């Protein structure tokens, strides 16, 4: 099946591949969404909380720090997994790496399911699960960016975030359906489902084409050509586009392989704005966590149980439904309006609604004031709507397309590591902070959103509508500034529209200019390191 997007024909398989890969996000979202409800389930509390009478869940309460560890151990695993995932994806390839990481997720889930009374076994299981999810979080956006057609790269890369929201929503729905069983099936069923989901992804991804960039790095030219063909389809009108894409990637890879292998220090060098982009990616991932979204996703059921609502599980489903539906809107926004302005306006929108949330929760008593409780839910939904439409998909899209080809896997891993570190800090410290300052915690996140919007304005370059090679050229053009980057086009083109049209016709080319930039890295960045033989044009 072939479809036409903005005048460019692409294969339906390209969309299917991106959706299959994005199930890595589904696994993360599912783990994120389940823990909020599980923490308040009676059987789970009787088994793992501190109780004066274990037959009565109303006498049970979690120690603040133990609750934080159960939630946050997933993030410790994901942080480690994100760093290891880059190397695994380089050695095994993107697909096989994801398959191995799914097996790790399944094993960690099994450890949780067979827990009976030791809270630390649940935490260790979440740690192991996190190792796999962290590896997936580094591999999936890179794989999607390297296989998706430029014309819909933002949308397809953004499906990673869409699947995160789908996982969160499904987990909350399963929690809603099982929480009244009164026995361990209330939480074991929810947790065990992740074994099935990870097995599906682990098998399905092996049926997808490998990244053509990785294949060319390994000298497997014909396989790379077949991979590109699966993305753009067959037919005479696709041949020029396939050949142009193949040659662009090949020339860059050949030049890169005359240089020394990339190590971790190479992503922190100043030359070619490599350090700039590494710091930018890590900062954006940090601020995605500091938006406050996971405050609702990890502790939403606890928050709304605390304000006296009779069914916090229903409230959590409402919030997660808004999150899921809004992400579809976010994919459209990122393609239609680019990356910079949605993030800027999104940060302002989110900050304003968090101010409402924090103020109402502070000046009113939602336990006795029903109108205050409704405003809390409304402001929470409006915040999540803005987050799901901007910062949630936007950051993952940028991680896939901001970095240079040669250093992308490690820069993506470092950026994702930043996400998980801040994820852990928020998961672990949220309960004690809320116990001290209550709803005033929302003011902290509001300020973070406003600051994040300002950082985007002054530091982020607009990458929408460009090939990955052209994005690298833009960051290395001394004449362009972040706030003027939206009007930048590769040398030889009047604007991005002309460039996009040339790419669609198979005549767009940035490889020669890219060669000039990459070639300059052979000295200074790698200190004249020994050269390696370039890959051949034909395998």
C-alpha cells in the first residue's frame, strides 16, 4: 500500500514500522500509569504497607520513603538502561536491541508479579523493568528518525509519545476494572499484562526493516537500499527519491567512517555545536519532567483520593483520556507549526493552569468544597491537554532529529538519561514534599514551565521540514540564531518549501555541504585519530 503526503509518495509500511517501534513507549506508559492506582489498592497495601491490622486496609499506610522507592526504582533502571542502550543499539542494530530490551522488561515484570510480602521485591522488579524501558527509550526515537520519511518524520517520531499516553490510559482502565476484586488479582493482573505487551513488541520489531543508516555503517549497502525502498515503496516515481536518500546517507556515512569511532567524550566537544546540542537535549528532557506531568501520572489517584473524591480511579481515567486524545492534536501541531512555537506557547499554557491548580488547592479545602475539587480536576485536565499537545511529543521528536548522524545514538542516550534522572528525583521526593507544602508544589512546576518556554525561545533551532543532514548544517551555520532559524534553508535554496519540493522530487541534496562539516571533525575533535576504511557503495 502506498499513500501520498504533501505530494510525496510513501509506503504504508513506513507508518506501520513507526507504530510497532513506538510500542516501546507503550511499555513505559503502562508502567507509569499502573503504579498510581496500585498504591491505593487494599490488597497491595495490606501486603506491602505498614499496618496495625493486616486484615483491614484502612489501618495501612506506606512509609513516605518506601512509597517513593517503589515508584522511583523504575526511573533508576531507566536511567541506567538509557546509557547502556546506545551501545547495545550500535552493536546489535536498532531492531535486535529493542527485542532484547523487551525480554528484560518481561523478566522484571515477572519479578513483580511473584512478589508476596516484600515491598523491596516489587521495587527490584521495577528496577529491572526500567533497564529494558530505558534502553527502548534511547533506541526507539533514533530508529524512528532514521527510518521515517522526512515529510512525516515529526508525526511518526511523535507516535512514541502517543503510545506512552495509550499505555498510561490502558493501565488506568485496567486498574479501574480490577481494584474492587479484594484479592491480589487487583494488582497482579495489571502488572502481568506488561509481559504480553513486551513479547508482542519483541517479536514484531524483528519483522520490521533495519535502520538504513546503521546498515550502511556496517557495510550492508543492498540491505540499506531495500530498507529505504520499504519506506518509500516501489515504482518509477519512487526510484529517484530512493536513490537520492541512499546516496545522501552513504556519503555522510563514508566520511564519518574515515574518523575514529565515537566515544562518550565526543558528545561533549565544542566543535560543530556538539556540546551545545548535547546540553540542549539534556535540558529539554529535564524540563519535560519539570512540567509536572508525572506528578499527576504517578500520584494522581493519591492526589484525588486525598481531596475526598469517592472514586480516584475514575478521575485518573479522565485525566489519562485527556492525555491520550490530546496527543493526536499534538502530532498535528508539531507538523503544522514546527517545534519551537508549540513548545513556547505550551510552556506558558501549562504554567498558567498550574497556577490555578496550586492556588485553588491552597486557598480552598477541596475535602469540603466540591466546587474547589471540580476546579482542581478541570485545571489538571487543561494542563494535561497542553502538555500532551506540545511538550510531551515535541521533546521526543527533537531527540530524534537535533543531533548529528555520527553522534546521535550517544547524544540521544545522554538526553534520555537526563529525563530518567529527573523522573527519579520527582518520583522519590514528591511524597515528602507534598506532605510539607501540599498544593503549593504546583507553584514549583508553574515556574519551571515558564522558564522552559524561555529556554526554548533562546536556544532551540527550528528543525521542522528539514532532512537530518540539513538540521546538522543549520546548527553549524554561524549566521543563524535560534529565533531566526525558522526562515533558514540549506545553501542553494530560497526557503524550506523549495528544499522540501526538491527532496520530494529526488533532487534535494545536502550531502556535499554535510561532507564539508563532517570532514572538519577529523582534526580537533578526534585529534587526528587513525582512519577507518569507508563502507562501499554496494554491499
